[in-house]
C-alpha cells in the first residue's frame, strides 16, 4: 500500500507567476529505447476504459480530459469540466475551499520540485450534488511523444475502494510504461537539485514558461513581438543551460528545479 496523507487540490501559485502576453520505476535500456512513444491521445484511450476516475490537467491546472468513471463518481459530465481549472471543479469556489497546503500550490508539482515522488492522497472532492466525497487519489506526471510539455494525470476512486484503486493504478502505470510513456514522477527522487549551468535570462525564462504552456514557436514570436528565429535561439540557449536535449526535457527540468 502507498502511504497517504490528507490534502486538497488548489491553484499552483509558483507556476507561471510572471505575466504572459495576452495574445522511473523501470529504467532498463529497453525502457529508455521505448520512452516517449506514447501520445496524449494514447493516454486518453487507455484512461477511457479505466474502472476508476481519471482526469488529466495541463501544467496550469486546466482540465483537458475527464473519463467516464470520473463522471460516474462525481456526477460532473465531461463538457462541464474540460477547460476549467481542476481546483474550481473539485473544491468549489466558496471561500475557504482550499486547505492551507493547497494555497501554496499543487502538492504534486511541489513534491516533484523537491525531488520527491508525489504520493497517493486521501481528500474530499466536490460532487455535482454539492456533497463532498472521500476519494483516494494517485498523481502521475507523464511526458508524451507529441507534446513539449508534460501533463498531470490523476487517478481516483472512492475511499471505500482504496485497495482496488491501488491495484488499478498499478495496472495503468504498467500499461503506460509498456507503451513507452515516460512517467516523470517515477524518476523524481533521482533528479539533480540544479542543472549546473548558467542561470536563464528573463527572456529565456519567459520563453520556457510559454513552451510549458503549450505555445508554438510562431505563437510565442507573435506574443512577444520577436521573430521565430529569435524564439528558436532562446530555446537553444535554455536547452543548453538546462542540459536538455529537447524542449520537453527543458520543461521537465524546469519543474524539477523550481523555475516553473
């Protein structure tokens, strides 16, 4: 069983806290070769048939996927939650809806930044009826082959079914790994505290934040009123400073060292 501690969900105050423009557990050589072959749609297809709730959020905590089991457990249909912030849906907008720990930002991302593996948690989620349901939640941060930014996957079941939820979560994790997903949180404990390079310039950090938000090179260029060539130069520079081979690697490193 995975150790749990009580916590809610809430806004990540440290991620993207600067203004932006308006406009593993398995680390063998074979696993590294397969890494990142899975796409985001592949993750969605796997979670669609899960027997317990699953939702996926971007790094700014916007819900981008909500499976049928999540609808069954909490009563919110997909079209009512996709595009909204997870803490709006799951804790409600009433004052005092967040726990003190949630006010400090997303617990899963904070754990990752601290070099820790986010743990399964017990919390009470708001349901469509207005009641709060006790659930067991297992978080994972996953990198895919077709996006420059990882996503946060949350798997949950009502607390009365905690053991079944653990087994199902392990099954989903194994399937994701077999399909070539990189579960970033599995390698969190081995992450270095610092990339050892020169600090990013304010502009490089701004571009990195926009890459993490899913912006394309052209959109970043338009938003910052610079050329795509200049954007690519900034990307090249922050990749070198973060010892990252790809933009996704740079985003993951940025999360781990606390600059995102």
